[in-house]
C-alpha cells in the first residue's frame, strides 16, 4: 500500500492538532476558563505565547482546548451525512427510474430548505450548543454527497468496464462496491474535506448571530465573536482562531488529495 | 423520452418538493418555543392582551386549520401577512429583491471570475508550482470566517483606503454596484475555493481523456483544445457545482448582509425568526426554496443537455 | 498556454479599470443638514404607551410633553406648559399652556389636546401606572389644564415630563389610533417622513415648529445596523454622523480617531443580577448576600465597560433624586461572601443557573466573570443562553433562577422604578423576583404620597438600605450612556434620563 507524501503530511498536521487537543493539559498549564483581570489583552509574552483575551485568559490555551470542540463538530457533522449521502447516491444513480425520482425529489426538498432557518430553529428548540448544529448539518448535509455521487455514477454507469462487469453476471451490490465505489467516491472525499471546514464555519456564523456555543467555553467561533469587538486594536484575538480553521482546512485538503491519488491507482 | 418531456416531467416534480418544504417549515416554525403575541407585546404583555392578539393573528386555531389556511393563501398567490407590521409578505420580499438579487448575482459572478482563470492556470500544468499555489491560497479563503473576511475588507478597502463604501446599498445603480462589490467579494472568497477544486479536477480529467489526446495527436493546438473542450466542460462543471452550492450561497448571505448592513431577505428572515413572525419565516423559506429548486432544475437540465456522456432515461 | 496568459491578463486589466472608475464614487459622505444615526435596535412604534428604548428617542423628536427634564437630569422645566400653581392641599394643579404652539399640521395646541393625551396615557396598560395618582384632568379653557390628584403626589411634574405623557391631538384628529401612529402628528421639532422596517426611519424638520429658528437640521435618520464594527466604520468613514451606544470596548478606538468625538454621559441607569426568590436556595437571604458579595464589580467594570462605569451601591442609580450615596450596598469581598454562605444550609456548595441573552456581549462577559468568582466560594454556576425575546418571556414567567437585567430611569423621581421594581402595585412581582417586603412597600407608599422632601428622603433612604441588606437583587454596575459622533456635529447632548433633543443640533 503506497500512500503519497501529501497524505502523510496532511495526516501529520492534523494529527498533531488532534494530539495537542487530547493532551492539552500536558501542553499548557493555564486553565482555559480562569480569568486573570490583571493581565487582560496582552500581546505575546514569554508566559503567554499568543497573548491574553479580554478576561485575561491565555489565548494559546483556549485555542488548543477549542480544538476539542471544533474538531469534534467538524467530524461528527460530516461522518453521518457522508455515509448516508454516498449510499443513497450509489443506489439512486444505479437503479434509476422510480427510485431515482423519489430520492431526487427528497434531495431537492432537503437541499432547498434554508440551512439557517433549520439551524436557528433547532437552537431555539434545544438551546445553543453542539447538539443543535450537528442535527441541522446532518439533516441538510447528506444531500450534497448524494448528488455528487449520483452524477458520477450516471457517467460511470455507461463506461465499458461496468458494462463488462454486468455482462459477466456479477451481482449489482458487488459491482457497486468493488468497481463503482472507488471510481465515484473521489469527488465526495474532496468535498467532505471542505465540508468539515464548512461545518466548523457554520458554528462560527451561528456564534455571530448570537446562537453559538455558550460562554465561557473555549471554542474558535466564540473566540472570534469575543475578538470582533477588539478588531481595531487587538486584531489577533479574532484572527488567530480563524487561522486555526485554515490550518485544519489545509491539512484536510492535503489528506483529501492524498486519498484521491491513492484511489485513482 | 425526449428532452422536452424530461423538462416537463421535472417541472411537475417541483410541486411535491415545494409542498414538502411548506409542511417542513410550518412544522419547524411552530416547534420554536415562544408565543408570537408574547414576543410582539414585549414588556407590555399581559395574559389578557396576549389572548386578544393571538386571536387577531389567528394562532389560537388548531395547527391543521392554520396550515390549510396557509396553503389556501398560497394557492391564491399570497404568502400571508406579517404579524409585526401587517404588510403582505410578498411585498416585503419584493421590496428587498434588488439587494438580495444583486448580492447573489455579484457573488456568483465574482466567484466564477476568480475561479475560472485560476483553475485553468492550475490545470495547465499539473503538479507545477503554480498548481500548488493556486490550490493552497484559496484554502485561506475557505477557512477564514466570513464575518472576519467582511470586517477586514471594510477595514482595508473601506476605511484605510476608502475605495468602497463601508456599508449600505445606495440609491442609483452605479452606487449600488459600488456598494455590492465588497459583500460580493466576501461571498466569492468563500465560494471560489470550492469552485476551484471542482473545476481543476474536472479540467484535469478532460485533459487526460481520450478525445483530448486524440485531438492533440491530430495536431490541434493546446489553445484550441482549452477553448473548445476544456472550457466547455469547465462551464458544465461550474454550473453543477454552483447548483449544489446554491444552498450554501443563500445561507452565507445571512452573515454578509448583517456585516454590510444590507437589508436583504437574509436579514428579513433572521429578524422575523426572533420576532416569531411566522408568516414571514414561512414565506421567505418558501421563496428561498423556490429559488434553490429552480436553479437546481436549470443546472440539471443544462447538464443533461450539454454533457454527452449523460443519458436521459 | 497563450490563451491562459491572455485570460489572466484580461482579468487583471478589468479589475484595474473597474477600480479606477469606481474610486471617485467613494466620496458619498452624508450631506449637510441631514443627520444620520446608526443604532443596533430597530424602531417599533410611535405609541407612547408601548414605547421602549428602541422607539422612545424617535418619539421624543416628534412629540413633546408639558414639562421636560433639565440638562443635568435633576429636575424638570416647563415646556408646553408655561407655569403651574398648586392648591393649598396639594391636590389641585393648574397649568397654563403656551399659546404659540402648533401641531405639525398647523392646528394650535389646546387644553383639550392635553386632556385627551393624559387621559389616554393614564388608561394605558403599558406605562399608565406612573399616572396612578391622577384623579381627573380638565380643560376649563383653551390654555388652562387642571389636574386633580387622588393624594398628594410630589412626582407629578416629573411624570408629566415622561415620554408616556406626550401630547397628541385630541381624538387623534379623527383617525383611529392605528392610523394615527402610522403617520403621527406632534408638536415636536421633527415630523415623520418614512419608515422602512428593518432598515431605517426618517424624520424631517417641522416647518411650523414653535421655537423660532429651530430645528437647524433638515432631517434625521436612524439606520438599523446590528454589527458593532460596521457602525463604528460607518461613523469613521463619514457615512454616519452619530453612533448610538457603541460597545464600551470600542471607546478607546473611537477616542483615538481624530474626527470623532466621544460622549460619556452620566446616566441614571443600573444593571442588576436578579434572583428568583421562588428557588429554595435563593429564598435564603444569606445565599443572596453571599452571591452579592461575590460579584467582582471591578472586573465587570473593566472588561465590559472599559472602566467607564461605577460599582453600584443601591437599587437606585446615582443622579436620581433621593439617591443615597452613603448607602454601603454590598461590595466585592470573597471572605464575606464565604461567611454569608456558611450561615446558610448550603455551606457545602450549591448549583445555580444563570440565564442570559445569547449574543449579548455584555451579558456573556459578565456571566463568565460571575462564574469564575462564584466557583471560589463553592457555588457552581451554569450559564444558559436564550435569544433575547425568549429570555424576556422566561424572565417574566419567572422560570429562571438568576438572570441579568437592568433599568434606565425615564423620570427624575425615584417613584417610577421603586413602584415598578419593588411593590405589588407595579404588577411585576418586584421585577420578576417574587420579593415582597411589607416594610419596604409601606416606605415606598409613604415617599410617593408625601410632598415634604425630608419625609421622602427618610423613606427612600430606608428603602435603599433595606433592599440592599435583603439583597433582593445584586446591584452590579451603573454604566454611562455612550455615544460617538463626527466632529461636524455640535449641540448633541444626552441627559441622564436618556433623552436627547435634536432641535439643538447643528451639522457642519
């Protein structure tokens, strides 16, 4: 099994963050929620590598602890939609006909429902926090994977090697699993990588609308929100958490490219 | 079946979708805690006043009755009346159409303008430095939250170098184009990385494909290949990807509208949810849904018409 | 590939051309004579009975009252009324009206209009309670109004200066209330022009305004812009003239800007941490006192108000008549907090929930600070955020344990707040806390019904001390009113009763 260098680098970068998040107390001695009113809004110092926030809490610490929540959100919000969406996409693209019509109408219904109405409604119903946003993203997110996979299946279906496989009498499930899946899944994987980032960004946006993870939990979205008020003078408070999202996005895109390269033989 | 029949069939299939959405939004909106009359009256709410207002707004009727009234209005072309200021929902939405329309349009156009040349650049030489660069830089655009991007654009291009107005929409058409640039750019910064990935991937696929190899072997110049084959397929791919992401686009407008103080349908929706103005929430949701379904339909039809590999069954 | 280079080249050329064409269009600062406010709340209604902070500033440019608050907020001055006399028993007040006042439609102000407006206000279910003492209003002649009170009522003039007693035309000029408030007629310096809900409301100068030469402005517009940074940038960029209530954290940045003036106006306003006395732990005065001692007011002041507020010592804010600056209140002292908690049956620890408004940065920061402090005395405080409209409903229904709330004084007399906030008459179960202290109620009534300042002072001093000792709420910070405006604006002033008059303001 030969994996590309890109994949290794991506996994390395992301892995480093995941490990840092898990072993946070070993990396930083500060409590992410303990205020220190004498040392508010500091720039980088020897003690506080990335400075402190308006309540005097160490920014580096909060970024690392925040990773726990945001990475969890990103992952949880994509795993289920991916599985559901890819399965349905395979099914509907392959079967066509009535199954296709029904599922595609379902897709159209879910895709057209404004995500924010759903997310906000769920936040009002369940209260602000991770639960609402994961449910909202799952309900709405599977659709993209279904569409992408279906489109690829429709094209791949007409290819010679599929025709050949059918002619040899292989059962559909086997064709789908062994021949179709590896060839249609690459676009979904690429999309999943950006989808994880989009999910993290969704909770940042909900935070902006006042519906994000409640205070004082360290989470990149709420850190950006708190930092917005200081953007003219301590601009790094709002910028650093965003850079963490970029970091995650970057490592994920490397992983995505690596996986795709592997799948394309 | 013929293409025309396919179109007709798809148009008909829009109806159950919209119907499903109307049920979904009606249900969701009524699940939200908080009595509209209570919220509307605010500090002046007393039990008696709330009861009277509830009756006036019609929300004391059983849910099924309310839903049928809603559908009845819909069939007569009306989206209902706002609880808040008694104006017709359709007129409220239409009033904000210029803002929303220009923002959507601007975002899409700028995304394509940014993504297309960059994708061509990247795909032209796979793995080269410029390819790596084109793929790396947009990651920043994808990762930085729109709130931050919007505020930074205002700070840099609205205040420090006053090239664009800080917010608002403007009166005359040139003023509006001027005001909509930064917000559209904010949307494009989020959308183009997604577009670039897909475009680049499909362009590479084309360039590797048999008929391009054949064309090259025949001696057709690379420039012509790009123009005829790659670009054409790129547009098909763009259209599909944008179609998929239209929902994200519509959603991201909510944040952008707030940052740039544009009174579009996104902010109408958010404010109405806070006020429990059910008719507006239902109306705007259906309106958004209609746009998304329509765009999705159009992209599917274009895809089916243009892509020779897809067979319409 | 040649075409690729060409595409890129064309793309960048197009950008440059666009930029060159569009740059000159950037100079779209707001024109002289037209003043633009930016604010984070949307206008709601012109009905004085339903007015909240979101609407009353705008109402006050269109309507006026018989009296109005003085600049220092400590008294009232005659306005639409010229003068008044009181009968010997203090129960009959006779007012003489100005004879040169016209409504914006040209019709002269008469006593009949005053009677109509005051009767309506008294019957109002919103703010009607502040007119409780009024027995009858008569208009014996076109320029005389006679008010008979049910008991001696010192705050009458202050009440008449309240926005809820704005003077409107008799019978709304023949329209229904709903029609009238869509296009109101008042005696104020400005007239309603246009309201686009969710965007802005515009008033234009009243050509028949009774003060000669005023207003100086052609129009005033209040634009609804939720994002704090956008409002600040609009002010700095010249697209707005006055930023209403910028967050305290932006003040330093605004003060540093060369073309911006910042106003830190003393305010008769308070912030409170409210306790629901129905919760068993919070019905114990020792627990409430413990929490009150544990509020780190200095930290809240620093983080939330950039040090611009003052730690609160009383239920009444400074600046209000009969505010007792010597009332010690309860100040930050963790040792005393622990001692109080030890007296209760919760000395081993306690779990409580604080309800806040989601997205409200002041609430969020205060909650974080409270959580950290309470942890130190063994109280685990969880934070529940609800969106603002739901939070208000929850608070009113008293389904919360602790919540953050506040008050801005509308009249200079303490009676409005004390009645509303402490007594059953206020109809709010003591500001939704379920507090009910008979001695306090009696003292409030005494202050209400005496005209002797010494009696009132004694009563109100007692009330302030008692409610502080009872810690029915924890008093946190008294904030200032913050405004920032372009240095082209002169004459803008906000008095401690949270009212500003635009007829004195000039631009340019």
